[in-house]
C-alpha cells in the first residue's frame, strides 16, 4: 500500500467517523431460502394471514411526471416512477384523488394525508383526529400477534408517525433500527419454528401481576371527569393489548415457514439527513419484512420522510420542503431539479420496501403477495400545497384481495375512497366511511377482487 | 357583580394586550374589590400524564440517582405553548405501554437487585424463595406513598401484596415476585397520571378545592417539577396544608430548596420549547462547529442564565431579554467567537455595553432552534418570539399560496435574507403575515443559523433594523429592549406559569384574576419570578376546583392573542 | 469583533488580548505543522525513490539472498518472512542488528535527492550558494532547505498544496490529538496590512486541540497558555502588504514524545499570511539538529512506518548526515544541524493566561 493510499483511506475513515456518516450494515439476501419448506407449506393447504402497511412520504411528486399516460394494466412509467419498473406488476398507481376541506382552513402538509388516512379533516391541528386506516385494520387483523402494529420512521423523530388512534393519540414511531431489532427479535422473541415450547414462568407472573391493574379500574376512574375518563379508557385499551401480547407469548406460536432471524443492525445515526434516513429506511424495511414473516405483527406504518419532508442532503442549505417552495423551475427541464432529486430518492425507497417484502418467498408466492402496502403523500404539488392529485401507490395483493399492476385515475374523487378500499380489502366490515365531502361508499372496484 | 363585570371585560378583549388596557389600571375600583375579595376563581382539574423529566426525577428522588431508566418515552404534545398542558390531553398508546412496562421492569430490577436491596428494602423476608406478605407490604406501602403521591388505599396495597405473593410462588423467588409487583406500579394509572381529587371547601361552603394530597402534588410539580417529598406529604396528611400558615411554611420551604432550580429550569425548558433540541440538526458540512455536544451546551447556557438571573440574583424577568450576563463553555465560545474563562466547564461571561449580543434572544437556544438547517429564518424567529414569549398566535400560511417569488440564495440580486423577503413581499397574500414576524426576526440576522455572530451575508452588509408593535430598533439589542418593555412579555409569562401549574389554559375568571391581581403583584415585586411563584402558590385560585359543567369557561384563546395579517 | 469584557469566575483569569501592549492581538491554534513540500515531478525530475518492496529486494540481495529466496520472502508483502532479515539488516561485528536503532550499521543506499530548483524557506545564512533553492512564493534566492533535499524524493514526502505530504500529514494528524496544542499570537498590531513593528509569539497550550464535526481543528476555541517560559518563543516582526515576517529567533517547542519530542530551530524565521477566512498560513524555517529529525520521525518508528510509507530509513539517515549544513561539531567538524522548513497552518483561537502570570510579567 502506498503512503498516498494509506493516507487516502485514513482520511476517509476519519472523516466518515467524524461526520457521523452512516456505515450501512448489509442484511443477507432475503430470497430463495424458502423453496423447499414453501412447497411443504403449500401442501398443508394453510392460508397465510394477510398483512397491511402504510408507507408515507412528504411533499408529493411533480404533477405530470409520475402519472402514467395509460390507464389500467400495463401502464407506462413516467420519469419519477421508473424505480417501480422491477415490481410494476405488483404495484398499482392511483392518480387524481384529492382531499376536500369543506371550508376548514388547510393545515399545509397535514390536511391531505389526514383526509386520506382518516377520512376526516380536523379543524385544528392535533385535535378531533379520527383513527387512521391502519388502526382500523389493526383492530381487526392485529389482535393475534405479539405486536398489534409496528410504527417506524426513518427521520429520527418519534413524532413523525402517520398512525392516528383518534383524538390526539398517535402511535409514536420507532426511530432506531437497532432498537426495533431488540424489541422484536430480542430476548423475548420466540422462534415460531422451534420444535418445543415451554411457557416462560416470568411472562406468566408478569401477566398475573398486570391483571391487578385491571382489578382496580373502577377505583382509578372514580374521580375523573368525562374527558379524562376517555383518556383512561385509552390507557386500558393499551393495557389490554399489552396483556394480549403476553398471552401470545404464553402460547405455542403457529409455525411461520419463511421466518428467519434477521441480522442485528448496529447502531446507526438518525437525523433528517437524507443519507442517514435512507440507510435507516432500508434497515427498517428488511426488519419489518422479517417481523411479518415471523408473525410478530401484521400491521406496520413506515414514514420515510415526514409531513413536509424536512429531509436535506448533506452539504446543502435547504430541506426538500424548502426546495419545493423556493427552488426555481428549470426552464429547460420544466421542473425543480434539486427538489426532484428527492422525489426520485423517495420512489426508489418505496421500491426498496416493496422488494424487501417480495424477496421473502413463501410457497409459490412471496410475503408481498399476502401483504397490502399503501404508499401515500400529503400533497399533490408541494410548491402550492395542492390537495389535488395526491400521489398514491399500493403494492402487493393482500392475499389475493387486490388486483395489481393497474393505474387508476379518478380526477377529483375524494382520497378517502382509497382509505375505504384498503379497509375493505383487509376485511373491515365498513360500507360508508369519511365525513362531509370525504364521505364515500365507493371503493375502487378496478383493483378490488 | 364584580365577577360578571370582569367576565364581560375579558370577553370583549381581543387579546391580552387589549385586555390589559381595557381592564387595568383604569378600572381601579374594580381592581381593589377583586384584590380585597382575594381570589375565588378556579377551574376544572385535568389528569396529566407525567412527563419524562418528572418520571426521571421521581425515580431519582425515591430510589437514588444511580437508577437507569433505559427506555423511550412517548412523544409529548404541546398545547397553549406548553408540553405540561399537552400532558393533560394525552393518554398511553399500546407502544407507549410497552415502553413504560420495559422501563418499569428495568427500574424494579435495579431497585431490588442485590446491590440496592440492602439500602432500599426496609425488611428481610423470612425466606428468599417464599412469600412474606408482611415484609412485602412494608416495602410496597412505603414506596407506594412516594410513587403515587399519596398513601396506597387498603385495596391497592392488598392487590399489590397479593400479586407479589402470587408471582413469588410462580418464580420461587421473593425478590423476583416483589420486583414484578413494584414494576406494575410503574405502569399503573396512579403513577403515570397525575390524578387530582377535589373535595368540598369547608372554609367556603358550596365551593370545591383540591384535597390535601392533590394540593401537595400540584404545588410540588409546580415548584420542583417533582413529586412531593415526605415532609410535604405529611403536611397534606395532617391538614396543615389547608391552613394558610401551613401552606406558607411549605411554599417558603420549597422555594428555599435547591430543587426549585430544577423546577424553574423544567418550566423554561418547556416554555422555550427546548424539547426541539432532541431533533435539531444543522448541516455540518456548512457548519462544522455544530456538534452534538453544542446542542447540550446550548440549552444549558440559557437555563443557567435564567436560573442565575431569576433565582440567584432575584432579577427582573424582563431583563432576561437585555442582560449582558450569561454562562459559556469553550465549545459555545467557539460558536459565538468569544473567549471563555474556563478550561473545561462553565464560566460566567459578560458582553460589552455596546454589543448586540444581549439577552436570551441572542442565545443559540433561540436563534439556532428557530432556523433552517443551512440558513437563518427571520420568519421562524419572529414567529417563535411572538408565540413563545409574547403568547401571540401567528396565523399559519394559507393553504394555496403560490410561492412563485423565488428565494434563491444564490441570486446575485438578493444577497441578504432581507432582500429576498422584500422580493417575496410583492405577493399580497404573504406580506400581511410576514409583517408580523419578519421585522422581529430580521433584527437577529447578525446570528447565523448556528448562532455564530456575523455582520454580512454573501458579502453584503446585514441591515438589522426592525420593529415590534410600533417600537423601532436598530439591532438585536434594541429588539431585546423592545421585548423587555412590551406589556405582553410579563403577561405572557404569568399565563404560561399558571397554565404550567394547573395543566390547562386559564379559565376566563382565572385570566381576569391573573391579569389584574397577579399581574399587579408581579409588577410591584419588580417582576421577580420567586414572588410570582409565591403569589400563585399561596393563592386560593390555584387550588380552587370549578368543574367544567359548573360554568368555568375556558378563556377563548387562553390568553393568546390571535394576530391578524397586517393590512398595508 | 469589538472589545469583550470577561467576568472572572476562576480566580485571576484574563484574556491575553487585554494585556498592556497597544494595538490588536490575534490568537491562533495550530491546525497543521509538517514538512513544506512541492510536487515530486518538479523536485525530482529523474524520478522518485522506489517504494519499500523494491528497496527491500535490493537490500535482501545485498545481504546475500538468492533471487528465489527473495521472491519467497516477499511473496506475502507487506506481511511475510522478509520482516526479520529486513529489520535486522544492520551488521555490527558481523552480527545482525536492528537497522533503525543503528542506521549506520548498513552501507549508505544513496537515496534519490531533490534536484529541483525550488523549495520553501528562508535564506538563513544570508548567503547564496549552488546548494540553495529559490522560494516558490517570494522568488527569493539563497533559500536554505537541505531537509527537503534529503527527504523530498520519498513518495510519501511529496505534494503541493492542497495536497499534503502523506507521511508528515498522517504523523501530525495522529499526534495532535495527544499533545498540548501549539499556539501562535500576533500582538501589537495596528494594521494587519502594513505594520513595521509587531510581536509574534509561539506558545504551547495546556490541552490538545478540539475538533469539529468534520474532523478539522475547531476554530475560535479558548485555549490556555502553558506558563512554562521554556515554551514561550516571542520575536519581533513586521507586516508588509499583508505578509507577516519575523526576525530571526530560536524556536523551541515540545511535541509528542511518540514522535518528535522536541523541536529546536536555530536562526528560525517565520512568514505568514492571514487568509480571508481568518486562518494563519505560512512557513517556519530554521536549523534543526538532524539527529532529532532522524530518531523522532524514523528511528523510533521502525519497520511499520518504513515499509508502509516507503521511506528508506537508513537512507534518510545518511542523507540528513551528509546534507547537514550548520552547527559544526567543535571536535569532528561535522555539521550537527540541517536547514529545513515547515508548513504552518493555524485557525483563530482565544488565548488565555492566568492573570497572576500577567501580573508577574508586568
């Protein structure tokens, strides 16, 4: 090694460490290790459970650069969605949907996603929020797993969650892949494929002790006003769910043929730096895929960039959000080049998430086939906070309930139609959903099987 | 009669500033009657979830500071400018419960581990592998009183003991069983939530007040941001706290305790939104001096400055915006570009009389916290000043603004942010709101996005002239003086301090009382914080309970002035 | 920045810049200190000295190894069997000895020397000879810099800014975290463009430099001056058209004992400029005991550095000895010091002293 090389590598390492550059920890490839057991699984005739996940990003995409020109199957891929090419047959693109505010002031970068995910636009930020579809779905399908749902964000801020429980309660997001690993695959993880099963006496004791809180519920409620009682109800709902998690740990878990312990990710820095966010997103995506494959949860919520996408590139002065407002449109290109860089990165990462699920083979299909991923943003054209034409994707067929490979355009239709469709696809018994102009009973028949 | 008049007055006032001029001091007779009649206002109780800091302090005070928490708290929400008010609106989510459970078991394991057991256990079990209900009860009742901020009821104690006994049998280990019972207390509502209980007030028939333990807890979290200590709990138990003399003894004891410093720091960290530091990031390629250590030091600089000025010096609150005195580490000195007379730790520092660096608005904790990662934002800074320190609400940008006026930092025609904002002002939709914020924020343009001092931007000299509510100034020091002299500055603090104490916005009658009585006392006391805390802590209003269906109307905007876009 | 007032918390602390001298004072802390070099093509037109694999082959051949044995010894380079014979390639009384400790125990390999015309530095002896260089920045002739002539054709000792010479850069980068920082102070300055009388001070601090988020030395930190007068070098100087130059002085500074424990430069001279972003950049030259240079940089480092940096240590020893150009030993007449020039870069800092020291000085 020449001194020059020695020097260069030393400086790189030094700089890398000092500036906190993420060292990405690779996970083993997810595919191809299941073929044999997959066949065995198919032979048992067992139906694998369906899963649901949301995938959120901020600041939308550039109008005219992501909506396919053709409708229905075999759609074309405009420049900002080319990253979807390898998985196109398993992805739907939904264009044209909008959110109505019915005279309520728009909360920029919040109203759009709220309208789609909850079917309701609240008057004031953080108040009177309705539950989001992931929670409505988790109430149905998430009650028989260790975790009812798992929320993560690649942005390093636990408040960047898109999982609304209603009122002012949100499910905070996990920010660290290493912490998520410990939570799911740490010492309390029970391999569903282990030959023998002995309930852990410690878990039995914990379960018993916690029941003491329930026994005293009446006393705790005695002095509370009606609003506080509602909040204590939420507490007891959480407690009940936690008890159920313990109950599942006391039962022999059903086998999960594709389940495998993922590699433990090391500690990674997290912030609004897009490179760190990307590293963490990829680690999260891989961990979530295993969490679903191992039946630890059936619902997840992923935030890649927050509402208004405050991520930024290292070495630049401005965030994606600021760029959408302030960057000049390049006259030759016809779009904002720096802001668009983020759009491309975002779609690439959505594709990464989908591929992580598709990479886990189960029988003749993949984990993605029994999963429905709902990708959405909060605005159609971030530059003007437009609530028109908010970009949305779905991926996976949710166990055969969703037709894929379609482009559906519904110009001017309420985005709550998508939220309703997601619920119906997952089996939630709901026919009409949403409030005011977002109220709808029209699911998207083109993609519902 | 008096109250009715006050209510009308409050109702017609559009904001705190207007209220001040409308209700005092012109209405002097009214004032006197209110003062003479003391304080009979009050409001509903709100159940608050304990905050991270409170949780932390309770554990440290009860079990010692060596106990590690090892968990992640649910995010708090901010309401009426405070997380402490938001704490009255949140509950516990499933994932939050999981975290509380993890932390609780972790703490219990440390408390009853072999190292701490001899110190923290008041008794030894008859056998280590079998239940000993007497010993378990002794431990759980002693610890439970401190954790629940009141004695455990007989029913509660018997459940905890029974569960400890069952777990001991399952695990054949006394301490493991007791550990789980203790852990369950950490996830139990009486620990996680501050439940305040009211009772009829024998001194004022027909009225309700907090019961002794609730009063003790409200007082203790208010002054210390911590649970009551045994002395205060005793005063609650023996009724002393309900006597004026007993209350006075406790309030003065607490204000004299070193814990009040933590309490005051917790309040200001909440009011000044220092929780945002957790996620504050700057572009280190552009600003390599901004390391994570700087973030810790930045919050502490301001909190040290505040507690030194308000508690040690007993200074005028408004002087915080003009004071040349602060505390620095060499690391902060490297950002501010000033020498620091301490090789390693903190050193007092005094700016010169002509320096623009004066007051906490010029601290990194303000200018860096309210900036973009790579550049400053007069708009964000101005908005924060209005909302955080003057309790005024700046309207959100309208939804469908077209930001076609481009703020391109590389445009040679618009070198400074003032020039870019001026160009932006040709958009009539935007100018109204920017006039509310930008003239304040532009005065702070001498401070870069990381708080470093500068006099030019892109080679052009920075113009720091600005204006606050008709008062013009030349630079940040002038802005600090304008904030000092603005009547909203003191009234905003009163609003926030009271809201912090009661965990909600003041009711209309409380707002009137705060404005007229407390505001006047604060002024008379030279705007000193300990006196303000004492005035509130010694009042009846602070502990008076009026349920919401008894007609305690929340003030329309909680003392926040809703600003309207400026027409021009 | 204007006048700053400092509240004393530590008993008797004072900012040096507030001391009695008139005019402005600016402090700096050293970011870089290493051999001042130019690029290899210019300085060594006949080619650079080969890397260690090549000269190890030559040395093994000299020691009598057959070509197939040499190939075998070097087949796992940089690991492998060659290490032992190479490290012990010296011979005293026919016995193998560690060549780094006894560099004279092997014959002079006659390393490649700098033949280029230019080198950084000063005319230290006020004479112009054919061994002297021309200064790249000032254009001055008669530059004394035999240190560069000796070492400048090692591949790890070449590089024109912004490229730095590899080995000296690494050595400084490693040691600066573990040694008290070096400080420079310009005082008594009325005009940073032109001032006939200023004072330049070189000091050592109490603690090491602090770094920033990118790993560079953090500027504008407060550093405390070590009161030990042995680490105080104060010299008069001047500023002409923004160029700061010192009179001759003796420069003495303690370094990191792992490398150069001590730097002593006789007839030292310094030349700096202040960059638009406030950095102090320039050169420091003088006559330095050549054995200090050999044992600090090479003799104490051994095989690990020799093979990885491609510096022939005994070759460097002989070159330094041959090219030494000052301070003749009274008995042998051999020169004990060699002229050399170091690149100096420093960032703004606040220099502090205990006030009792200031009081004593008054």
